[in-house]
C-alpha cells in the first residue's frame, strides 16, 4: 500500500562543540503528505532541517532521496535534489523586488541577459496562484513579514516541488494568512509534494498534518499518525517524563487579576511617532502586566520601542516615576530601569558568536561601563544561576549562543535583562516560535515577576496568552491604540478579537 | 583510556584559535633551517643579542604595533586604511622637530618630538573615529581619505626630501638596545601586553566584540557604541604613530614617500591570519601578533633564501594564499572529505569498521 518514501534518513548524527544536537535520528517523508516534526526547543528539529537542506553537514548517518543514497553538500545541492525550505526567519533579500526574490539565481534569460518582463510576468502568475495580490516589482521589505513568508514559499515551491520544508511558517502570520497558507499547502500536497511542517501551534499541526515525527533531546521518540495520537499524548511524548509542567498548560485556573492601584511607574500621554504609531496613552504600575494585542504590523512593537528609546517619539510626553522624560537612546531607558526583549532574537537581541555567559552579562556590563568589569566569578555565578533557573539547555555557559535553539536563546535574552533588575520589563513576542514547555515556564516567570512588583508590558499575537497574564489589554489596530480592556475575568479572546476587527473604542 | 585522553587533548589544542597561526609560523621558521642552518642561532655580541629570530622580532615590531590597532578596529567591524600614512606623518613630524632643534641630542627635544607625533596621531584618530562613528561614513571610505591625503601631508612636512637626524635618544626607539634586547622589541611587547590588559581585564574586549558582532543588538543593550568605535580609531592611529617613530628612528631618517607604505595591507593580513574575522566580533591579540610574525618571517625568508626581488611579492602572495586556506576550517573539512573518499575507493572493503567512527 505504502509507496516508497521520497526522503528517508537513517541514524543521522550532528554534534556541535559541547552539544549533541542529533543522535541517531531516523525519519521518513512520503510524497503527498504533510508531515509534522515535533519536539521541544533543543530537541533537534531545526538541526535536522538544516542537515536535510545542506546547511549543516551531518557527522554520521545516511540520507536517501527516492531510494538513492545522497550526500547533501550544501543548500544548492539540496535545492537541485528537490528539497526547498522556508525558514522561521525569512531568508530572502529584503531590498530586492518580489520578482527578483522569487527568481534569484535562476532568472529567466534572453540572449544571455535577464528577461525582466518575463520575470515579472511569471512572478505575478505565481503569487496570483496563491491568491496573493501584490506588485511583484516592489521591494520585498515594503510588504509585511507575512507576505514575505508567502513569497518565500512561492519561491521554494517554484524552485523544486518534491520536498518542501516549512520551519515555523505560521509564527508570524495572522489567522487569515494561516488559512491561506494551509490552502496552498493542501493544494501542493494533492499535487504530490511532500511537506515537512514544523510549528509550535498544536492545533495547526492537528489541522493540517497526516503524520508526525517526535524528537526529544536529539533522539527519535517515535513516528505517529496524527489521528492516532491525541494532543495530550503528544505533549507527554515531547517532554518525556517531565510531566510536571503540564498543569499550567491546559486551561488551568486563570490567575487572580485585580487591577492594581498606586502610582504609575510609566505614563505615556499622547506619545507618538510619525509613520510608526498614532498618539497613545498608557499607564503601567509596578506589579502590573499590560498586554498589547493586535495583528502583526498593527503597531504593537512600534509603541513599545518608544517606551525604550529604541525609536524616538516625535510627539506627546513620557513620564517615568512622575518625571517628564525624554529617552534619547536605549541606554537612557535602561538607566531608568526599563528592559526590552526584542521579537527579533537573532538580529536585535543576541550576539551569536559570543557565549551564553557573555550574552547574559552584556546588558549589566554595558550599564556599568567598560571600566568596571564584572569579575569572571560574578559572570559565572550569574550565568549558572539563570541557566539553572530558566533551565537553559545545554547548561554550558561557554556554549556559543548561536548554537542554541530558539527557545533557549529567548531564555538567554530574558536572563540578560533580569540580572539588570528592571522595574519595567517589555517583552515583545517572548514565546513566539518556542515550544510548549518553555512557553509555560516563561509565562509563569512573567506572572511571578509581576507578583514581586515588576511592571511588565507583554506583547503577543496569542490572545490566550495575553489574557492569561495581563491585568489590562491594550488593543492596537492600524498603528492606533483602539481600546484598553480590563481583564476582569469576563474578557474573552473573542471580545478582544472583535475589538481588533471592529476597531471600536471602549 | 590514556590514548583517548591524549586524543582529546590533541583535539582541544588543535581547536584552539591560536593553533593554526602558531603552526604556520613554526613551519615557516623550520623551513628556513633548510636554507640557513644557523637560523635559530642567537648569539651575544658586545652586550647585544643577534640572530635571525631577533631580527624578525626587531623588524616586525612596527608591524605588530600597527596590527594591534588594526585588530581592535576590525573587531568593531571596521577597517583602518590610514595607518600607513600615519606612520609616515608621525616619523616626518618627529624628525622635522629634531632636525630643526638646536640640540638634537637632548632627551627633552626627543620627548617633545614624540609628543608632537603622538599628539598629531591623536587628532588624526579622532577625525577617523568621528567620520566613522558620528557621521556614519563607511570605515573603508573614511580612512581612505586620510590614507591618500596623509601621504601628501607627510611629503609636505618633509618638503619632499628625506630628513635625516642625528640624535642618540631618538635612535634608541627603533635602533637601540636595552638589556641586550633591541628596544623596539621591548616597546612593542609592552604595548601588546598593555593592550591585552586593557581589553581583557576590563570589559572593553567584550563590549567591542559585541558591537562588532551585532551592532543593532549592542545599541539595544545600552552599549555606547559610538564612543567605543571612535576610541578604537584613536588607538589605531596612536599605534601607527608609535610604529612610525620606530621606523624613522631605526634609519635615523624620515621618508614621507616610503615610510609605512602598504603597511596597512600587511596589518590587515596579520589580523586575518591571526584568526580575527573581517566581519568583526571576536578578536585575538595573540593571533594578531603571530600573524604579524608570520608576515615578517616571510619577508626575512624571501631575503635569506635568495628569491629574486622582482618575484618576492608573487612568492609572498602564494604563501599567504596557502596559509589562509590551511587556516580555513571549511577548506580543511573539504580536504579531509576528499582524502577520506580516495581512501574509501582505494580500499577493498569500504564498510570496514575502522572507517566508521560515528554511528552508535
């Protein structure tokens, strides 16, 4: 009954200095299926994908494509063999046009020169093919991340149609865009493309996938039909014996969320930046968690960046502990006790070639200035304390941060700011693209920090999460804060959604 | 068991960032032995040490200094092309002052000359630093300005002539001996040591690596990148000025045209050979010193084995390419893979268990 797998991997192994990322993993992918690769952060999902696409060379094991043993020496060979990938962070050239991005490296030619007209025409056909109505001659970065992602998929599918790997494709997409993506995925599946889908959204996995492979700590946990493994069983396979964290996940009881009184730590009054966010008001009191909800690109991040001095406001006033303040740089904000975890871990957060320890102490060291170094003993103490407290894996402070998985990188980022003992912690999508276990840990941490008196601004696309944590929720739409809703126990995701959709004021 | 631990020690040593530069230097030195049997001989004569090794250190001292400054600049993701011109300007100013003074042999005159040279370099460094850090000019362009203009300035100072000076205290800097060693070696060793202390026992090194590794993240983490970046250009100019004093002192003359000519390229090469990436981030001062010594050894080798002068640059180029390739992990991996393939094809049993180191 079963036909031959289009891609088969046996006993694959990959080591990094200090980390065994993959340890004898087997994996099969059949044509015409959507297959989920599941596992916690650091389970080896990204590494496996990078081995399959030739970004990493495996240290052992075999790869067979349609029954033929192959050695994938690089991304180009992978592409030629029919394996295309769309990564978590879009890997295209943002300053080139959509059409150029789709055809880069394989431009249609005429008389040896690039045939621009043909390129535009074919690119337009391709994007129309997935119901995307955009101008293909506009630069890619003039579109939202979601559109960029879809362009990446268009490119990947057009390059080769045997195996398509989607690494967290939905983490930056809103609901409609996800639906659009799934439509495209189903269409491709029916055409016989094998799709490998990696996502932390369990519901999405169950909606779209036929089978799944579960990894844990770099080892194969098992291969299952989606219909035969329910979500609870899957989660327990993913986190293994450590079932303790599961309690907080399920509905659980929402924390008591009484509105705090007292003096605001930070007050924004008609704060604005042209082109980024319309004037908005916001008060944050110590011990309070304010959620920011809204679609991608609705101005959530832009609003937060003004509070950190990452961008300068050009209107309105900002008061910190009662005093009118102008934040000229992040340094100003940090000096006043504000910390900001950017949503772009790789580009705006971590310094990849530095170690975990160095990344953790960086903010504190910057605040102290270069003449007052933290002693190595102090650095080690901080690093070890937070590696333990946040369960950062691998637990080696000297591991290079770029070799860590996304969730562990996020934890390093959190640790960096927590050791500065901030009064206001701004978290921009702290749980995006990280697994369920780490997500619960981070949520719990945020709740505890607030209980101890820290003010938190929590930005997330996941409404459940925002509601679980926040005292109040600011709703943004089209770069405007349209409402601030008290999370009094009655507030439901549906109501927040309706507010986002209608843009109605309170 | 013990072989396993030895193997892991060997692995740790070869993985060290300094292993390949050190290995290359060692090979170059040993290769010289074939042509010059007494290459490693160091003898004491009239209270001074002599020998090829001493010569390499002595003549390599200015390059070490320039490379040192270049290392920190490159760590921030920049580059400083103006160091050669700074070398020339510094030597020219110092020699001009000494030659015009009534008492060229006095220590006060020489100290003033050194002060003028370093002070001018400070200004030049500040200009570079402001152009790069404040105005935001790309480093290669910003420093290219001074690279071109500075050469002209040096010739203006010397009036197109070679200024010769007779001054014992000045001669000391680049040509003198102290405690049997050439003073230049001691001076450059001191600066290297001070730089290591400055970067590694303060947080300067970490912050520079952060700025070079990810400028955006560094800003968001509150590092005053602008200041740090400006600072490294000042440091680089000061190192170059010191090198300029050494060069002109050694020959007791200032040559605005040729002093420090192309030294910026040798310095960049030394930094790269030492394992610091041109993309910025992680830097290694030890590696840079080794890199500078590799280049100097190469120059010495060219003379001692009698390569015709018209082909020396070509010879140097080939060695440098080879060295760069050997040091590249990607190239070594490719080489190892090819070696493994040929071994597999020549062996009758491809699946011999010894060939499969990984698996279980």
